[in-house]
């Protein structure tokens, strides 16, 4: 009995000592806060797989975490990690899947700071696939849209400055593409198409490194229209109006070079063309000179090695893109060649730039004569009869063109227009000399209008006195100007 009691006492003592000396935690992982949570274990294991580039295993573990623990605090990080695994894997298929996952993350967690990071990676996917200006521009357009979405949706994000720089690089490539197309049409004397492309370049991408070249080509296109119009047989008054409008448009393009890009190469050529057109030469403001100087200094020069290997690379060279300023976030209305032709037609018929697109023709139908005229008599001689009022018959078409817009324009029996020496509009330009029907078309043009003010069609920056900005002196402009290589130069004589 005593032996059995001693054995039981010894066993109890050993059991109590073993329990007191152990430092193991409870086996239940959810029993206290010090234990390892299963969702945290899965997330750490997936991160370890990503660290060793085992993307398939990492995505499988992360998907298990998302499907099993829908209320876990690691859900957002797990969904972002799935997208990052596709992004790190690379390849066209993986990048497509990464874009889908990033967009899905932004949809479910738009207020998290990581949403801006996801949007930046979506834009970077298309930026890295962007090709040269003379090739497919699909990815460049997509990259422009995605960078704009980041700036507009997450304006307070710390990633916005990086997105703006990338956006300016993308817009440099898109602007170069539009400029090359406009130059192609210009060299082939398809001036309406060239004007449409070049105006789109200036309106959409004001930070383009060759904006002065685009403006100069735009002015040359208008002067090309003037040169072609000289040899065209048409109503001289309509021709004079159209040539005057082209002259104003060309001077507006040249003036913008001087007022907006005063330190770039084409400013001196623009000044010479304005003098040849007998138009006033504006002066840039000090603010415009300082802004253009910062833009030029922020651009980088491509090295000789990059220029040699550039033809073998898929990605374009964006060294010439500016790194200062605010890139445009909304595209203005794009100009088409049809709109250019319509504007020229309105200027020719006297409608002006602000007129409507319709041409009205007043016709007198059959019936009783107007009350202001006497009824014709059969017993009177033809010399005493009043002039017959032309009527529109059923088989005749309504008159269109300059003669229809101006009823006072005389025509011959064959329907050809003759010069109108008495225009209906008192404000219309009139030649100082009598028109000669058999003379050269260029000699019948009215003298150029004397203008003592800046052109009203020029940019608002050219009229610096109204805005209170101080004008820059020619010495300040010349001292800040840097010499650069010029592009193709073709001057059409005016």
C-alpha cells in the first residue's frame, strides 16, 4: 500500500514538472493573438514564391487565400500581388492578364493608395510596348489615355509627377507622327490635308519639340494655297477675299512662332516671312522667353551610340521630349481637311470665318410681277419695256457659288463670272485701279490692306500690352537663343 502510494506521488510530481517546464504555445492557431494566422501564413508563403520567380505557385497560393478567407485583411494585398506576378512574368499574354487584374483591383479598391500604383503600371504596360512614330501607334494612344486617367483620378498621388513626364514623352511621339504626315502632304502640295494635320499638331501638343517647324510648315501651306490660287480662273473679287484670308492665316502661324517659341530656330525665318507679307512683326514677352528657355534646357540630346542603334530598336527615342510644363489632359477638336475646304469656301463667298455654312438664293417664281414694277405692255417697243425679272423654271438648278451669294455679280450668256467692279458689301476690299479682263490674274488683285495693329487672329500671347506682360528686347531673345539643326526648309514665294 505504501509502495503504491509512493509510485503515484512520484508520477504526479514528474507530470507537474513536465507541464511547468514546457514553453510551447497552444495548438489552436486562433486561440490567442500571439499565434500564427493561416491567411498570413499563406500570404507570406506566396511572397516567398514570388521572390524566387515561381509565379504559378505564388498565384495558386494567393488564389487559395482569396477564395478561402474572403474577410481577411490580406485580400487587397493578395489581389494586387496576383497582378504583380503577371506583370513580373512578362510577355504579351502575361501583360494582358496583368492589365485585367490591375483594373479589377482599381474597381474594388479605388480609395487605397495602391490604386494609383496599379493605374501607373497599366500605363507603363503600353508605354513599354510603344513603337516609333512611323509605325503602329495603338499602344502610344493607350498609354496617353492611361497616364491621363492617373492624373485626373488620383491628383494627390505622389506618382503624378512621374506620370506627367511619361505623358509628355508619349505626346512627343504622337506629335512627331502627326507632323510627319502633315509634312508628307505639304511636300506633295496637298495643302488642305497638310493644314488639317499641322493645325492638329499645334492644338493638341503645344509642348512638341518641333512645334516651330510645324507652325512654319503651316504658314508655308497657306502661302502655297495663295500661289496656286493666282493661276486659277475665277471671280476676281472672290479670289481677292480668299487670298486675303490665306494671308491672314499664314501671318497668324508665323506670329505664333515668335510669341510662343521665340528661342527656337524658325523664329528668324518667321520674322522674314511676315516682312515679306507686309504684316506686323510681334515681339515676345519675357515670360514667353523664360518658358521657352526652360523647355529647351529640359530636353536631352541623343548620344551618337543611341542614334546609330536607333534604327534597330522598337522603342522610340524620347530624349527630345520636354520635362517641364503641364501636358494637355483633354484633346481639342481635331481639324479635318473637309473643314479647311469649307472655311476657304466661306471666305471666298464673303461669309468670313464666323459665318454659317449655308448659301441662300433668292428666286422669283412665276406669277404676277412685283408691285414695285410696272406690268409689261405689248404695244410698247423693246427699248421702253422694263428689264425682265429672271425666274426659276422647273428644269433649272439653283445657282450656287460666288454669283449666288452676291446677286449683283454679273455673268455672261454662257454663265461665266466676270469681275464685279461694284461689290454689294461696302466694307469689301476694292482695287484702286480698274480691272483689266485680259491682264494677268496677279495684276488685278487689290493692294494689301494697311494694318497698323497686331493681327487679331494671332494668339493672345502676342498682344502683350493688353495682358500687362513686359515685352522682351531683341537682345534678350538673341542672347538666350541656342543654335540647333534646322529641318527641311521650303519657301513658297508670295
